[in-house]
C-alpha cells in the first residue's frame, strides 16, 4: 500500500509542477512587435563623442580586463580586435591572475599581462578600461583594480553584463546606464542607478555601459571615432561590415519571451543529440570573427564550438593575441565542422553563422542565439 501512496504522491507532484510550468509559460510574452529604432539626435551623438575623448594621452592606453575563470568571449575579444585593427591606441588584454583566461561560452586566450604587471608598466593608469561580463560580478581583485583605474582618471566602459561588474564597484551610483536585456531587472535593483532604455550605449560622466554582447561592436567604433575622428571610424566600420554604430536601439524586442523559453527547454532536453563542433585555429585568424562565430555556435544549447590545431601552442591572431586551441588534432570530422565564415567581414560572419544555425537547427534556434547576443536582425 505504501508504494502506491508514494507513486500517487509522485505523480501528483509531477502534475502540479506541469501545471505551474505551463502557467508560467503562458504568462510569458509572445513575440514582441518589431519596429525601427528611434533616431539619435546629432547633439546626443556629439555629446557622447565629447564625453569619450581621450582623457590624457594623444595615443591612449586601453586595458580590457577579465578574470581568468570565465569572462565572456565576444565582450573580451571584439573590443580588442576592433581597436587593435584601428591602430589608434595601445590596446592590452589583462587578467586578474597569471595564466590563460578561459572565455565563456568558448575559447581560451593568453592575455598580454596581469593587472599587477600592467600597474608596474603604467603607474599613471589607463585612459580607458573595458569591463566585459564575468562569471563573478563581485570578484574582489577586479573590482578594486577598476576602482583604482577610475581614480587615476580612466574612462570605464562596462560591456554587456560587464555593466553589472561596474555597478558592483559603485562607479554607476548616481549615473544613467544600460546592460544586457536579461540583467535589466538586476540593474534596476540598484536604487542609485537610472536605467536607460532604447539606447545601445550610454555614457555618463566618465562611465559608459552597453546593451548585450554584440553592442561591443558599435561601442568600439564609437571609441575609435572619439579618439581619431569620423573618417577613421568609417574606414574601420567598412572593414568589419557595419553600416552604422550610433546608440540607436529598440529594447522592447529583447526580453524573456515564450518562444525563447520553449527553445531553451526543447534544446536542453535534446541532450542526447548535442554536438561538439570543431573550428580550425590558424595563425592570423580574425579574433573578432572567431569570437562571434564560436560564441554563436556555443549558444544554441545543441552545440559547443571547440578550436583545434595540430599543436598545443597558441596561435597568433590578426591583432596579435595568443589564442590557445581547445584540442590538439590535425583535423575534425567534416559533419561536425561548421561552414567557414572567417573570410567574411566580422558583422557578415555573424549573419552567415546565424543563417547556418538556422539551416542546422532551425529558425527558432537561430532567433534564440540572436536574442542572447542582443543582435538586431
């Protein structure tokens, strides 16, 4: 008798959870209405550029800081790759501790220096500090270093959920800010921070923040323009395949919707059909395209992108960054090798990758990835 009671109790719990889960899904919004992002006035754009002018050096020093265990892939690599390509500043990737930086959801890199080594080489500090999303928003070493750089006069840029790291330093208190759509609710919990919607980047008195992952592309170009002028920014934008890079954005389409939740659930439950996709890591690879492609394929909940090379040594990227292969292998099974997109400009490489994800896993998964990347399509 007791086992029957237990069985019926278990079934009752399952049924209750199903009802709760179904109700939760029904309460989620459907697909938000699409539309055109509001135009940004010339005055606002000029004010943004003026606020981002190099604070000290004519050729500024830009430091991109990450924690060794889990810093977001595109947040870390895309600003570096674009700014290094522009060659208008000395750009350095940093880590809080010695050793490689493991990026999420893909890739591993050897940074140029630790924060301690940077401080020894640049006692006056950086002109700009770029803060990516990190797995820990309260990392003591990172927070202390960011505060110290701001105290020396650096402009601090929180990319994506890096805005929450900056919020943890207290530097956003009394300022306007934005962040990745998924973290807006957390940002609003800070009573001293005023969230700004419908802006892909927000600058307020020496602190800048952006929306989700792909916003680091317009943010980097805005920095190029602030440092070296419009013509230089336009030249770099053409190289990376971006038509415009101002703060225009529509926040409403980016939210936790029913289709987003259903895709996450369905793809997670397809655990028996998960793929490890191989990306050949070669010398001279464009780190921006690599970041976007590997990041996108690793966000499907159906696949993970791994880099491979014939030897364990790091490969030097287009911008001079040391990228470590995940696997040592001469080749990868053809059916598990995604179509090459690295011969395209980075922005087009992402578009092509989303097209390839659509072909492999369906339109819902491609939309699911674009939503995570906060990428307007």
